[in-house]
């Protein structure tokens, strides 16, 4: 199960740590700024494909991104 609040907080933190705007991240993923904004505001969740792409982009585990683990490292 995805913890929406943790997902949104971690996504925003990772985006800001990488000095990206929502627009820049959306462009990197082939989606719109509004989608990134909705994910960060807990309005919606990305598809599994996009969530996996986010984890890949930030080099963290998908489990970390969705709140199933507190360890960001990929194993």
C-alpha cells in the first residue's frame, strides 16, 4: 500500500534536493507540471510506470519513494 503523504513529501524533498522545478521534473518524465504538483499535494498518484521512473530518476528504491521502507538505497 502506498502512503500518499510520505510519497508526496519524499517526492518534493527529492525534487528540491536536486534543484528542480515541478516543470523541469515533469519535462524529464514526459508529463506536465500539473501532474507533479498533484502528486506533491496528495491529489493523485502517478501510474506504476511513472512511479518507477521517478525512483530511477532519483536513484532511490521504489519502496522508499512510496513509504514501504525508510532506506532510500536500491538493493
